């Protein structure tokens, strides 16, 4: 089982319009709502593929009730921690060419007691989990070292832990040495504090983090696929999508596919191929919908253990 912790979940409303013009009135051609937040998306993707998962998240206000209803309707097992504030609602504006404009609210103000309850619920839910994953931004009031505090507590129980976040929480989490991290291209550049224009640069930066004690560094590269680096190997995988609809949640689906593959005992190359397939399938779907098994069919993925270091990244 894979347990996800999402300290700052959201209701994601996706609105499709013909074209975005600042300051003008737009008529939507369609819209949808989905439960969101990085860890919630990971659990949703796993559940949609028949994987065992449990989502731990705060729930408060009308949006919290809606979140629980949406997760239950999607068949995503959850453990809700009551909080006083209301969950956030994020809006994504989608254009026909796949361009996505996001408006994210900050989230509820969490008290120290509510943060402690979230961590306690996560550890209690972990049980015999293969992985615990801390994902996403932190809401107001949450300490910057929340993920850094989670890592040693989970590893003390012999459970592997992954972190996918950004900004100030990420370097603190990395210093705690989780088993796996999944930065995107920009987030990895922030971690190592210099630009990474080529695939070789990304590989070198990931190797630095592995040398510092991270077992697996998986870097999502958008249209350039993903790179996985361990102490023993490097794998690059890339899928071609000709008709993208929405990039919202694609990286989360990629992480879900990777963890599902690794926890199933797949070799790194096969696990990364599955991850890129899940992420690519998500790009073909509206809003923040997650792929089902049928959505994975027919997506070609190129995998190599000898990536081209000169490849210029978009």
C-alpha cells in the first residue's frame, strides 16, 4: 500500500475556454471539479489503476465536506483530520492547445495541534505500507520543516518515504534524506542553485543528490519525459503526446506510476516507463482527471539507459 499525506489539498475547478484574454468576460465551453492536491492526485491515480492506497488530508469547511464526497465517489480510501479552516479551491483555465493557467488559493491556517494530528494520522495509517509520500505545498501555519519531520519518523518504522514539494520545504526535506524525491526541472535547478539547460546537467545534479544520501531521484521534464537516477543506474523515458488537453496533475500521476512500479518490484527502467505512461495519459485528459487502465493503451514510450547528455531541455 502507498500512503499519501497532502497537507494542503484543494478542490480543483477546471474551466475550458476558447482563448484567455486578460480583463475580458469569457464564456466557458465546459467545466469540471475534481479533488486535488499533489498527494490526493497520487492516491486518485493509484486507486484508478486498482492500486492499494490511503490518502491522509485535513478536512474543514464546506470545501472539506465536498472533498470527502468526491474522494468517496472516486473510490479513494481516506483518513480525514478535522481542521477549523476551509480547504482551498483552485481554478485552472484551459485553452484548446493545452495551455493551462492556474489560480491557487493559499489554504486554511493550520494550528500546531492540527499539524501534529496530521503527522500522527499519517504514521498511524502507514502500518505495513510500502511507501509514505509527502506531497505538495504547505498551508499557512504549517512549519516549513513539516516534510523534514515526517521523513525520520516514517523511516524509523522501516518504511520508505518519498517527497514531492517545492520552495523552502524541499531542501529541508532533502536534508532529512528521504528514499525518493521527485522534483521537476525547475525545482531541481532550485535545489542545486544553478541552471540545468541539458539532460546531462540534470543527470549531474541528480547524481549529487544521490551521493548525499537520496536513494532515488526522479526528475519530471515535461515534454522531455523524465530521468531516474540511483547510485547504480540512470534511465531516461519519454512519451509523445500529439493532442494535450491539460497538464494539471500530470506530474502527480507520473509519481503514482513510479511508486506503483517500484512497490510491485519492477526494475527501475520498467517503473519509469510506467510512470511516464501514467503522466502522459493524464495530459490527454480534461482538467485534473486521472487515467484509468484504458487511458494507458496506445501511448508509445521510449526508454534508454544511455541518455543523450547534450539534449537541450525545453
